[in-house]
C-alpha cells in the first residue's frame, strides 16, 4: 500500500449547473488525522461522499486505497440488531468465525460495552450508540475512517468525552481519518491537520497543522490558539496578539 | 421508553368494570324494565350458551368462522405484503397503482357481498373472498408506507458493508418494516373479524355471523347475545395472539421509543 492512501487530484464536482468543488487537490498520508471545517452547506459531506467513491467527480480523480469505512451523521445502526450484530457487520469479510468472535470481544472491551453486547441500539444512550458506530467502522482491519459529524447529535459534555474516546481508540487501532465537522473545537482537539473550506464552490482556503499528541485537553493553549485561528480564517474572530503559539503554523 | 407496567390492582380493574356492567344488566332485567323478548337476562343467555356448547353448534360455528378468517386473512398477508414491497421499491408502479388500491381500500368489502354470492355461491368461498378484499388493500398500503419510511442511511450502510440484493431485502428492508407491518396486521385482523360476521349473516350456512342471524330469525335473543359475547371475546383473543409478534426482541425498537 502507498503512503498516501487518499488523494484528490484537481477534483471538480457539479450537480447540474451548481458547482460544488472546483479543482480541489488534497493528499492525505497514512495514519494522518485530517479535519475538514467550513461554512455549512459548503460541501463537507459531499467531500466524504467523493472520498468513499459514493459520488463520482465531474472531472479530476480520486484515489483511495484500502478498506474505507464511513460513520454517519444520523443514527445509522440497524435498530433490529444487537450491539454485537451491528459491530459484526464490520467483520463480514472475515471468514473464520473464531477470529470474528475474538475481534468482536476485543472491540467490545475497547469501547467498554461488554455488558451491553446483547442490547439493542434503542436501549443505549446517544453516546453509547456513537461508540458502537465507531466500533463498527474500526473493526476488521479497516484502513480509512470517514467521519461525517459523528458527534453532532450529542450533548456538549458527551461530545467532549467521545472525542477523548476516539483518540484512545485510534491510539490502539491507528487509522487514516478524515473528519468532517462544524465543531471547530472538535477539529482542533483531534486533528493533525485542519482544512478550512470556502463557501461554494468549495476550495481549500487554508490548512493548519497541529503538532501536539492526542489526547489533547480542550483548554490546552495550542488547542485554544488553533480554534482562534480557524475562527479568524472564517471571519468570525479577529486575529489578535494571543494567536502566536509556536506549535501552530499556518501552511 | 414508557414501560409503566400495571400493578396487580390495576390488572384487576377491567374485571371490576365487567362485574359492574354485569350487575347493571342483572338489575335491569330483574326490574323487567324491558320485555324479555327484546332484552334477555344474563341467566337466559348463560343457559343459551350452555345449550349451544352442549349441542356442539357453537364449536362448529367458531371453527367455521376462524377457518374463513385465517384463510382469507392469511391469503391477504402472503400476497399483500409482497405486493406492498414491490410497489414500495418501484416509484412508477406505485404512482400507477396506488389510486386504484386506495379506491378499493375505501370501498366497504360488504359492497362485494352480492358479487361474492353470485360468483362463489353460499358457504366458505364467498366469505373468504370478502375477508380477502377487506384485508388485502390496507395491508398493501401499510407495507408501501413502511417501505417508503425506511431511512436511506440503512441502505447506504448495507452497501458500505457489501450486502447483496437478497441481503438488502432480508436483512434491511424486511426487518426495517417489520414493526409497522405487524401493527397493520393487527389492525387488519380486527377488520377481518368484523367482516366475517357480516359476511356470514348473508352468505353463510354456518359460522358465528350465521348463528346471530339464525337466532334473530328464531327470535332467540338469548342465543343472539351469547353469540355476540363469543364474537367479542374471540376478537380480543385474536388481537392478543398477534400482539405476541410485537414482543420479538428484534422488532421492539419500533414500539419502545
């Protein structure tokens, strides 16, 4: 496998006369965590749909190698299946049932839901459900994780907890991640690289590198500075004197 | 979820109500407010009931009615649900057929009684036909609506995880519509049970509906009331049986939220 499992090469996309992307180029390295932020309706989710090959670009090309898994905005667990059965969807390509069982148990342990293995999604809290969604996408040696605002339906505190949870899971099971979010804190707390998209037709406005190990505290100065810089880029805050941490560098 | 299971005293409440109704009935007939020829006493009804049981007529009538309902309703279920699935998945066919199905759904099945007798004579067949006509169209419509309501993300996920066409049907579409379809099966079974009584009154030579009509013709109001009670009780039992389907763990999600 290449070291650049995901690549957009001058990709454009139009729905009829509406241009969504204009010659977007982006290379994502193996194991990199990239967050995509931008104004609502700018095509963040469409970007994921392109990366997952659900949509075909109008021009340009998209290269993705490896097993791609998507985590959706809304409840996408099958409500008629138990936690175990839902997670096991991610093991369908594993032939050996003993191996399936082993991986499933390991995953249930990782997300701390062993005692909920036989529960149905409607019997779980929102945070638990989202952990199951992550587990389903992570299990079975997936390579690329596409996260479409995975925590947007959760309350604030649960959302922060889940960020730490995701960081912990990725520490155990490293993946290449593209996270689309409107939550700038979330991007700053999790991503190695943050891409700010412009309004439609979307292009990449700017990128920020965050060189700080995960898990990061929300109030860590680097995170705070990054949030500030992104907000400034989006024209919501003004770049003040406090935005000068050496660990954050605009590229 | 709202699972306020009734306490033991709450469970007794319906029986208290029944007892009160029975007492009022006893009182009214004891006071002879109405002539017994139009208002039978509970004792007369009980005697009539015992008589019907002893002669075996009641048993035969119950079997006849249940056979017709299960046949007509069963046929409607095994044809109506697949038709609903097909229409639910084919937009053009749906817009072509839905007005017609709505038309027949709105048409009282009893309007078919003359044709049912002309075509099928008297006996099981016309009644089964009428029950089928009563159940088929509502089941089709409920299934179409259920299919249309499946969130598209389920199919997206199924595609992501490599489901083939058969698996999409068996492991996504069917379980996704199951709660709604079960609900409409319960409603439709109730409808079928209403229809069988009416149909048998006219097109029957046996069955509970025929028994009611026969009792009326013989001016046996005691048998008439005993028949009514049996019909009501069987209706409740049928619904209770179908309600068991809602207790299957993999469909609970459709009722618990």
